[in-house]
C-alpha cells in the first residue's frame, strides 16, 4: 500500500502503460461504437515517489490529455493517501465511500484555508469530478433501464437458459486457454476406452479454478474434472455441461486418489497420501495416470507476494513417485501464475498441460482436451524459466524494501530479456502445442505508407494444417485445430537499446486437416517505434533494417523478411545515453549490466541515466517525479524512524503497544467477518497474512466512520512519544482562554 515503484519512463511507456492505452484508445468495434471503459482504477502504490491516486502526470497528462479519457477515475479500496491532492490530480471517486467521507474535513479545510489559490483549485477539481460522476450515473441508469426491460420479458426459464449459455461460453473460452507444453509419443488425446487413474485433490474435492481475494467470485455452477470425466465416459454425451454423477464401483474405468490436501500449509510431506496414490496408479487395469497439481489458493492471492515460484513439495514428491511407477503420466497444472516446472516432470511425464485458472467450466474444458473433443490451442503469455531465482533479471531487486522496489531490469522483462541474452528456458513465450502440426509459407510484406508521421505495413502468411506423424503413421485429428500465428519485429543496428525482438501482433487461425488459410496483419508506425525520453514521443528510426519474424513462439520462428523505411526520426542524445545499444559480441542487454544465467546487475550509474540524470542534461520538468536519481541508493537504505499514517501496522506494532492492540482488533474483526464454507480456512490465512501489511490510514478508511483521522493522528503522536502535543491536538485550548 505504501511501496514506491521506481521505473524509468521508457519502460513505463513501452511495457506497463500500453495495455491501458489500448483499452482506452481502442478503435471502433464491429457495431461502430467505441468500446471505451467508463471507469479507470488508480492503484495503491507510488510510482516514482507519487501515489497513483495523486499522480497528475499519470491521471492528467497521460490519461486525460494524451488518451482523451473522459470517464471516472476511482481509487482502489482504501488507496487514497491525500484526498485534496487526489482531487486535484483528477481522481474522482474515493473507495470505500460512506455517508461522510473520511477526508471530508480535510477537503473543507483546504478550501477555507486559501480560497485564492489552493482552495480555488480544490473547488474547481470537485466541480469537475462531480460532473464526471453525474455523467456516469446517468449513463449507467440508462443502461440499467434497458437491462430491466429485457429482464421483464424473460421468465425464470429464460434466466436459467442464460446461465447455461454463459456456462457453455465459459467452457469454450477455457478450452482455448489450455496450453499443452509437451506431448511425447502423442499420448494425448486419450482414447475413450482408457482406464484412467485421476490423482489430486484439485481434480475432485477442491477444484482450483479461480483466485482469492477480489478475484474470488460467486459461480453459477462448478464442475470438477472428475465429475466431467464421469459424465463424458459413462453418459456418452460429449456436449453435456451438467454435473451428472455416474455410479462407478471399485473396478470402474476411473480411479481416484487425493494425493495431497488442497488446503495444506507448509512443505510437510504426507507420505500416506502419496502411498495411496501410488497404489491406485499400480492397478493392473490402469492405462494412464492423469495427475492434477499446482498452487493451492492458500499460496497465492492479492495482498501478498509469493515467496518463490516453486510447486509445493508434496505436489512434486507425488508426481515423482507416480512417474517412477508408470510410463503414461499426464500432468495438469492449475495455478494463477507461472511456476517452475522440475526437470523430473519434463523427463518423466509424457504430457504436460498448463490450465492456469480456467473458471467454473474448466473441469469440462480439461476433459474436452484430454479426450480430444477439441485440440488445445492456448499459448504461453509468459516465459517459464528454468530457475526463476537465478534466471529472472528482476529477482536481484525484487521485492526490494518495504518502501521501495526498483525496476532496474528496465526493458529486460520476460522473453525480451531471455531471447536477447540467449538464456535457456523451460518453455518459451508463445509456446503451445496442438493435436496437429502446421506449415508456414508464402510470407509477404508490403509497405503501403511510409510518411514521417504515418506508416502502414501489410503482412500475410499462409498456414496449413499438415497433421502429425505418430510412429511412422500419418495421424489425422479430424476436428478443426487452431494455431496462433505470431508476428515479431526485430530492429537491426538501432542507435538505442532495443530488445532482440518484440511481439507486435498475432492471429488465431482455425484449420481442418489439409486446409490452408492466410493470416493477415496490418502494422502502423507504433509497431516499429521506441519511446524517446528526450523527445517525449514515439520514434521510428529512419533507414535502419527491421526484420519481421513469423512463428509459433518467440523461439520457433518459421519465416523472416526485412524492410527499411525511408522516412522517420533519429534518437535524441538523451535516449542514446539512457539506453545505449547492444554490442552483439557481448550478448548483454546494455552497458553497465552483467547478465547471464546466474547474475543480473544494473549499477547505479546505468539506472540513474535512464531517468535523464547522471552525466547528462536533465530537464527539471520531466514527468518522472524522483527527488534525485543519484540518491536512489540512499532512499533504498532509509527506514522510517517515526510512525506516520503510512506506517505499516506490523511495523508500528514494533514501536508501540497501541499499534499492537490495533492490529489485534483488526485481526479479530477480519476473522469474525469470514463465513463458514469450503474456503474459510484459505480466507482466514489471507487475513492473517495481510493484516500487518496495511498502513495505519487504511484503518480509518475501512472503519465505516468508527475511527477518524483526528483520533488516529492523536494515537500516532502517542506512539511517537509526543504526549503533550497529542493532548493539545485532541483537547485544543479555546482562543479566548487566558494563559
């Protein structure tokens, strides 16, 4: 809630802002309407020293002026630090809200204090925010009326049909999200007649299909993999989306073992569960073992960072035990983020599917893929490294301190780093197999526009479904298979540092066996640009070569073609100094960086130059709000010696018994609000983990008016030992009192 994310503007512009920009500046939809978001949320943390809710550069200069956003900006839950500053920055709606806001008195005082300057600015900001909120209410009210009319026309049966239709849509989406990482000997898809040992708590008792915290939603129905497999194998209805449980005796086609406790904390090995799973796997009638492992909800959630990227030891030990006794093993991963995949999995399991979190219909979707109702078509949106702690460049600087995290890796994130530095990975970005193979051919690149401020390049490539060879025989998966064709751009001989290549577009093509289609891409000037911090604009370098690469992943490039623009710009000196070009022989991302499988170091001089400071001319009006980049090391080492509104509750508790009591009260309230149910243990763990990581001001914001900032400030003065000042602030002397 209080951490300061220190990130240079080029990285901000090229990596972290584009997703927001594409959503807000989207082109017209198929119906001719611009599907622009109505609300944008401001985060808890600081960016370069300024809280996001108070960040005029992000909220005003970029969001409203550059991107022309006219909607409402809302705070994350309890993210407001200074309501006056946030109003003037254009942050409209504070959450949580109450009949009387926690900051109301401070806002009124700012207006009365200096009506000619600050007060007038605050008053104007309130008018603008009120107008935007009123517009949003009016628009939502009109939408609500339209929805109610449709609802009145629908009876109860129609509502249920709507739920069923949406569940089927969720199933289709989940099918296309499943990533097949490997499939040796074409073990998948499984024949329907196979006897299957289903292992893992995720498969039956505790489906792992959604996140914790704010990501935890109320599902209309949840179908486990085990139930979906019963429905498919015994009801003989491949399209059934209902949870129809079949009666299966001990000698049936599906066998099950728990393998682990989905709610287990720590790394203790439960050998009895592993032994039970091995016993099931060793049944003579078992043809294949399908093992479901991943990250339990208790290990990943909002509100705290994962301590590592490894799987639980129980899951790894279970997998290795099954691999030792069976050749035909399929591992299915369920996790909200990337996990390290042990070498033993790659060597011992013939097939690995990564489902991530597939939603309420994920059980049916996994069965659809396992038994070939559909082919997997998902692609990795992240690189899976061999060793996260050694290979990921940010690991040297993350999580930083309680106050600051420095994004020293800059542009070297994910595949941009791994492919530039030629680091071996477990599975590359964009990777994903199907029940077929594809031939790429006939790459055509046409520069249609080459103006100084506007460029258009049209790219097309033919893709053919050629099936797959299985033990010398031609395998024919007769159903349609989808391939995601990826287009990367590689700048050659740039005067500034550019990653080896970057994904600029992709297209999903659906093909029957033997069918060929053309995938087409239209690229504009932004596709070839980098952000120049000296010019404060996007620049396409004139006369350098750009290699257009088409392939099935970042490391499976099938075809290449080069182009050169005759018009464009030249990098500013500031841009060249902040991100010097790569020297090819070094195979290192930039000057001042030591890079390799076991080290990644960005020195202070290199990091500060990225902000336009340190040996180069610095514009004092730069939007990056660092005090002085040369003081970053000192900022990193500083610790707050006194308690403030932004002190974390756990830190304050080490200073004062008052904070200890506040933390105990907060924990008691949080625990009391957890309802009984299957997720109670996980929610309690989440509360216990997070209660110390909230700052003192959020106690006021979460109190629903029961705690005021006046009382909190009084308690903070006592925590810091300022007893007389505390008494004076809470019991002020009247101005006309005699001395």
